[in-house]
C-alpha cells in the first residue's frame, strides 16, 4: 500500500518535539471498536519495544481498565496537580503498556487548557501516547485532536458509522484541526471491503474538507474479538493467530516507524513525513 503525503499543516509542523508521538483515536459513534483498536495497537507496539501510554479520555464510558482486567488507582485529572509525579498516575500493566485510567466526574468539565496540560505532561514519558477519545465529538475531543500529532479515525463498513466518522472529521476541521489523519476500518468482511470504505471516506474528506485521510489498514470481522472482550484479555494476547490479530499487527507495523523507540536519530516530524509518503 502506497501512502501519500499528508499536508504539513498543523500546529508545530516542522518543529521537533522532545517527547513522543501523540495519537488521538476517535470514532464517530459508539460500537466501532475504538477502544479495542487503541488498546491492541498499543500492546503490539509495546511488544516491539516502544514505551506506550494509553490515556483513557472517554469521560462518559471509559473502559480500557475493564478490557485489561485492572482496577484503576488514579485518574487522569490528577495530572492537573503539578506536584503529583506522572509516575504515580501511570498504571503499569502486565501487557507492557502504561494506562492512565478513566477520569472521575470532573473529567467532563476539563477546560481546553487543562487537556493540553495533561497531554504536555504525558508526552515526554513515552514514545507513543494513545489518547482514546470519547465517541462522537465534543469540546474535549476537538482540544485533544488539536494537541495530537495524528488523528486516527476508527470506522466500520456500516453507512451510519461512515457518515458519523465523516461528520467527526468535519467538526474537527471546523474546530481548527489542520494535522494528519489516518483511518482504520474495523469489522470488515475482507480487505477489499475495508479499502473501499476507506476510499469513500478519503474521497469525501478531500473533496469537501480539503483533508487528506491516509488509510492505515482494515481489521477483519472476527468472532475471537468478542470472546477476548468477555475474557477481559486483549485479542492480540488471547488469540494471537486469529485474523483480527494479524490485521492489528499490520496496522501497528505501519505506526512503528513514527512511534519512537531505538534508534531515534530522526526527529518526530521527519519520521511522520516518512509514514505519509
């Protein structure tokens, strides 16, 4: 698959960040598997030696801790206290990534400056910060997206999911997002369907929003995924040989070159340009 260059617009384009890559994972509606994708991609990259932080920023139905079968010990809004060490909020897991758990009720009211502060504190602590945003769109999602280096949009072949994903990208553009966008099509019947769905989204975004959406891969519909959810074990660990896990590994391989880790000679934006060329 040949990736085309995304626009080098966006806050900080051309600047070198001292910290890791921040990826905002968004979904137009609930039920597209956004958290599952973020979690399993993060685990795959952690197993490749990357320092991965998963920030569960879904203030409504945060559930990454449930999928990992862990009990939260701290909440992301505790990072607003500058005297609280980040290490005390990060929750190590047996899977190799660090989790910042669900916010408390105050998470609903985080102001844009507070979201930016949280991301700024986490960025130097990992090679990759995956931010699992809430479903749909809101002020918090727009703020996180504008802070991120890459927005990863998760959709499915369902027409309603595709329409909602496009609407999410439209609102992000209206909110000032000018960065890079990647797309993953989840629950696809096969590779051809996933590519066709991504093509429709990319075509509409280019025509009506002036936005380049890069297809990063599809994930096959696989009965092993809900089985893993019920077992509260990520599918790439529970069923590493299933079709969905193979797809998730392929997507992770696409992100690995820009997700830091040794060797780290190239700067962030240099590595980002390499992904989108």
